C-alpha cells in the first residue's frame, strides 16, 4: 500500500470554520481514501462533528487549541497573537516538522501567508512566495500567478514565477514543457512595463527545456487558455481573478433572471436543465477553489474564506494532487536546473542589451 | 431646431475600415437624426458606400485622404507617418479646429492616443489623459478608468481620474454625486499600493461635493456595480477589462455548447430564446463599445478595432451623448471647482499624516 497523504487542516479557518471544514474533509476523503487528516482547532467543537462521520473519524486526528486567527486580523496582528498556538500556525507547523505533507486553511490570506513565510521560509533561490490560482479555460485549466501574495514584481521575480508556475503545470497537468505567457497590455513588444519586457526577453533567450515561453498575453487570453501558465505580478493578477469571478457571477445572475422571466422560458429551462448542469459545473467557482502558495519550503493551500464543504473539499483535492505528484521536489529540481542555466540577475543586462 | 452634433469619423480605422464604419454611421444616424458626419478617408472607397445610403449621404460629408494609420503601427511611427494627413489625424484635427464636436476611430489605440495628445493637448490641470470604459453591471452600468492610456499612477493622477470619471458619470448617468471607489486588492485599509492608499485618504478627507468616495473596491465589485466610478491605473484596468471580456466570451461559448448538446436542450433553447435574447444583449460587448479619452481638450472615442457596424454605432452613440450632455464643459467646471478646493499635491502630505 502506498504511503498516506497527510493533510493538516486549520479547522477554525474561514467564515464558517468547523461546520465547513469537517464535512469538506469528509467529501475529500471519499474521493481520496488514502488521506490521513490532522485537524487543528477547538476539540469541544470538532469532536462531535468528526465522531458522527465514522469514516472520517477513522482517518482523522484532532489536535486541540483554543486560539484561532480572526478573519479580519492584520498579518502582523495574527503573527503576534497566533504564533506557536493558533490552529492556523499549528497546521503550517505540522508541515514544517514533517508531520504533514500539506496544510489547508480557509483563514485570512494575509495572515496565512505571513505565518507560512515566517515558519516555512522561502525556498533557496526564491526571494518572494506567490499564490497560484487554477483558472478554468476554454481548453481546460491554466495556472495564473501571482494572484495576490505581493504587489509589484521585478524582473527576477517574474522569471521565478514562470519557473514555479511551469513546475506546477507539469505536476498538475502532466505536461513535459508547459507553455508560459507574460500578462501585459497589448501584444506588441513595444508596449507594457519595463520589467515585463525584460522578463520576456530573458525567458525568450533562455529557451528553457522545462517551459515553452510564448510571449505576451492579454487579459482575455486567460479564459481562452492561450497558455498553460500566465505570469503576472500580484496586484494585476488579483484584480484579473476577481474581475473574472465577478463577471461569471454576474452572468449566472442574468441567466437565472432570464430563465424565470416567462412560463415558456421556465419550460425551456426544464428541458435544457441537464445540459446546463455541465455549464454550471464549469462556472462553479467552488470547483477550482484553492490558491497554492508557491516558493516556500512546504505546500500550503488557501481555500476561499466564504466557501462551503464542496469548495473546501476542492481545496483539499488540490493539496492532495500536489503531494501525490510531488510538486515540491519538482519545483526544487526545476529551480536547480534553472540555477544551472544561470538566469540570475547577472544575466539580465546581457539578455536585453 | 437644436444644433447638430458634428461627428468626425476616421473612416479607414479598424480591422475592416469603411465596410464597418459606413454602415455603423448609418445605424447611429437612425437613432440620432441630428448627427452631421464628416468621414475622413479614401473617397474612391467611401463614396459608393455612402451613396447607396441616401439618408447617410444627406448627413455626411467626405474629406479625402489616401493616408491611413496601420493597425500595427507603433505610436511614434504613426505620428511620423500619419501626422497632418492620415484619416485618424484629420478626424482629431476637426475637433481641434472646432469643425467637429467629437472624433470616433476604430484605429489602433496607441496611435490614436499619441495623435490625440499631440494635437489636442491635455486640459489645464491634468497631467495625463485616460481611457474610460463603460462596464455593464448588475445594477446598470459603471465607468472604469484608466483602462490603458498609461501605465502606473501617482497619487495626483488617481485623484484626477476620480474627478474626470465622476464628471463623466454625472453626464452619462445623470447623477448629482456619483459614487467612486478605488480598485485595490483587499478592502482592508492596510492592504494595497501606497499611491492607492494616499489617494483614498485624500478623497475621503476632501469630501467633495461632486463625488461620493466610498473607499476601496475589489475586482468583483466592478460587475456588482458597487460604485458608479471605478478608479485604477491603466495596467490593472486594462487587464481587468480584458479578463472580464474573456470570461463573458468563455461563458457564451459554454452556453452555445450546452444548448446544442442534445435534442432536448435544443428544444429548451427554442422555448427560452426570447428570454435569453435579453441576456445576450446584456452580454454583448458591442453594446458597450467605445472607450472615451478623457483629459484632453476635445472628445475622442476609441471603438474596438475588430467590431462590426453595430459595435461601431455604439461607439458613435457614446460620442453623441458626450456632446449632447456637454461632458467637456462639465469636466472643466468640475476641475475648476476641484482646483478651488485645493487638492493639489501640496495637500498630500497633510492629508495622510
């Protein structure tokens, strides 16, 4: 029997805490019976929820703490009050200590990133971590990063993002040489930010064996699936992600209104319902829940704070895949090969001259 | 009879040039019989197209030029080759000379902005022009700016964008005091770019009579219609706009596929067709075509390059409204009042201290 995938859960994280985390864990366990959970949180609340789910109870261990990071805590505040003892910290710490393979939290992003950085530290050769999102596209799925770990990016960080994102694409999409694009405005080489142009020149000239750099892409290329990996700094990435989510919700709202407008439309809906279910699944933001923290010495998955059990289970699924397909070691290998090809900042001036 | 609205058209602009511009002008004329057009472009091509449309022929004048700015020309190239003589330049120049009230072009954005800046110059008190987009929302429409005139924004530019955007909202949406939000990542005051934070502090403290500053908004607030005016710098704004357009197209694609999947779904579609038409109209990017160049001494409207006659007509409509409801004078008045309330950079340090 292969080894279990050990997943540490911040059971108190998210808008709804244990009432979403516990049933979410149960759902993920149904799909992946080889998961072993450690739930960090208030035993008094967690135990009854776990006990009434015999299968989960057999695969889960509860570690008590009565400290939980608040959803509106500032990162510095969360660190001050929640370090060493909060459910969020302990979940990350289990990864640090090698007691878990991945940590999943629906807690607040700033606090989670601050604790993950503080405790796990960035990988050798990586300056700043990133958050990668899975983005449904017309061709399947793409990875978009950074979607909000940090604001602004210098040339080196953009190249790091390309390397980390392509490693993740190789793992999740099983691709030899994922295609990579830099998010920009206008596809002509003349436009856009200096850093983006320079990073593009470096990636093009390097012609790396583990990623296929295709050039600049624009906002509408993300949904088209023009590339497997879309690289951008965290401010624009976060805004793109939320603008797209907002648009999807907006159209869903329009559709609901359209189908309830007349009796005839309601009947039409009934007939087309099955076919529309596929669409609903594709548009369901819960199905692609789970931002992956990249660039740290350990895998941490951020679930949407306001998600339900299905959404939380999707975040656990992402963590599971990362471990099963050995994301961390693949990123490390890529980084080592990347370092060998010598794309450090010393090369920058040369590449663009 | 009130005065005509005089609209100058770059008849050679866009992917399809006259074959879209001329029928587009005809459509706009049907809706607004008080338009007088001047079409700049190749008379040999334009004349037959105009002559076969008697109503348009009666309301349009053709001014010949055989120079057209290429869709892939760099701004500097376009200026060098197209100044004084191209259809794009001449349309803008008609506004400059007071021979037209507004210019509309589907030509390339960079060239159009470069020529408009060079010829019309920025308004007194405005450092950099902006492109404002109309964005369909769950509550109607909002204005988002800047969507790509320039990259990056200092505090003063962001405040200018808020002032110009709210003037446009007052004109187009007939509002006394439009609500304004600054696009950011995370609504907590602690997050985001320094410039955005400072601009927020200034707008909040100023409590301007002609705009109601509501604070930070996120990418998904745009589609919700949380505010009438969304202010951001051009890189993030352009990416948000295109990411949303991409998502809308993606979902339209899914819908088409869903409705053709089975006979039953096809029948359902037929029954719901009328109701879905409303949805299609709402999602139709052509209906909100027309980026408005703000901050120049004259109104220039940019239509999508790849649009059809319906889309081009929508861009003409936007230009028409701008003139009819006196956008320019309202922006000027607002700027003068804005200058009086003394929000210059001298105030910045004070406001955030």
